[in-house]
C-alpha cells in the first residue's frame, strides 16, 4: 500500500488557517479612534462666578493648545485617563451643605476634586471644574469616574472593555468539538505539499456541514455551525479529498522556480518567459485537438480509480481494498460542437479481474474501432488519437 493511502489520526496543529484580524478597518475601531482623537475640539477657559483661576490672561492660546496636546497625543483611552488623573487632586467629601430642601433631589457626591494644569512654561495654574472640562474637552462623568476609581483602588482605571469572553461552558464545548473532529481518520499525500505543508485530507464525501450534523446527532449539544467551522479551520490543517496528482510536471516546476526567493530579477524574468512559452505550446496543442476537419478524433483517458466499497460509514469507508478501474474513449467533434452520450464509451473492470496496463487499453481500443465506431471510421480520411492525460497544463 502506498504511503499516501495510509490512514492517520487527526491531530491538533498550530499550522491551521491564520485569523486575519484587522481592527483598524472596522467601523467600531474608527469611531472609537475619532472619539478620543480630539479632532475638531477647541480648548477654552470657562469663566463663571466660582472660578478661581488667578487671571484669564494667565492662560494664552499657546498654553491652551499645549495643554490639549498633552492629553490628545494618544487616542488610547487608558493613557488619556492617566493623564487626566495627573491634573487632579481627588479626595472624599468632608462637608455637605443642604442647598436643596427636597431630599429626593439632593445629589450625594462622594468625591471632591481640585484641578491644576501645567502651562507651556512648566508652571502650575489652579482652575475650576468647568474650565478644566472645557480645556481638556471632556465630560464631567468621565472625570468623576476616573477620580472615584482612583479613591477606591489607588490606581488609574484599566481598560475592561473588549477582550475574550471565554466561559467554562464555552471551553468545554470547544473541547468536545475538537474530540469529535479527532475521531475521524485522515490521509497524507506526497503531492501538492508545497502550497499547504502538513495538510491532511478527510474523505471527499464529507464536509464541515455534514460533520457538524453528525456532531449534533451524537452529542445532543447546541453548538453553532460557526463555532464548529472556526475550530475546524483554525485548530486543524485539514481539507477534503485528495489534491490533484496528474498535473503537468513542467507547470509545477516552473511555478516553484518562479517563487524561489533566491532568484535574481533577470533569472526570474527568464523563468516567466519559459513558463509562458510552455503554456502557449499547451494552447497550441488544444487548437490542434479542436481542428477536427474530416478526421476521426478520439480522446483517451484512464479516469480516476474508484476504491470499493463506497460507503459513508467510517468503519466501512476505511476498509476499502478493491480498485475499480474506468477507461474512457470519447469521440471529439471540435470546440463548441454538441457531445452526444452515444459518443462516450466507458470500459470498466475490477482490480482482481485484470491489471491496468497497455494490453487491456489496446484491447478496449480494438473493440471500440471494430464494433462501435467501425461505420463512422470508414467515412473519415484519417484517425487521430489524443491521450487526455497529456492535456492538463496547469
């Protein structure tokens, strides 16, 4: 038995599909960046009866711009909160004055805050609450929450939004899904490994949807298809069916040579020219095939070898032992011409009945020309035979 036909267990891998996370392209990220960028905000001093700024003239336009830039040099909210905290002196309220008679309308503030800002000449200036908010272009609720958190915890408030929300129930579901995927058998292949190194292949009649349905029937747990698909893609390096094995060797050789990083620009250009020439020759071959005229053109192909028995049940699927060979003989009438099903002839035999060699292929052709196509063959001037395996440039 060949190596690429050996069954292997499905294993977890770190070489699954990479998650392409580009948060900077999301609308939510752009809105948050705009919210904390400070663009379009103008710093100003709010003058009222309760202000204790030494003088309005002590803060110039350059000072306001400098103070605002100290906060908005970054659009990361956690760093901005720490900068705001450095301009505040928060303490618990020591005295409460009942300025409102109705008790239900009284506001019970737990934090008292004094503000001081640093001018461009590195001198501190005390400002009132309203001026501090208008200079930094922030709202009072944000300042109050920063000060309250600092009094309760003794540090700046961290970022608690976003991040993973893994629960024990979700982790247990993922473990069960991984075990179900690992219950299948896969196969490796000697071919087509460069584009997907380490890739293993499940049976071609399976799919992620079928595997998810089997999981629901066997485990009776509500796991969404998106969760099952993400685990299949990101935790495993799996595909369905086998890669193409009968591709043109010259095409593969040229593609590998073109992608070689050690090639110089001149060498790469020469490889591309040779590859282009090879593909033009392949197209010329197809043109010759389609130029039927008054000839009798036949295409031959030993098609995919089927393996029996053919069942979807895992235990039976992996017990298959006997090959079912299919040899096709098709009369080709030219490009765009209708293809009748009577012009397609298949010769089939089992592995134990005969081998797959030139003798049986010749016997099939002899039967085709002497019995099935004898009348049409006499009416044509010449006979052309094309082996289909040679007509697969990639």
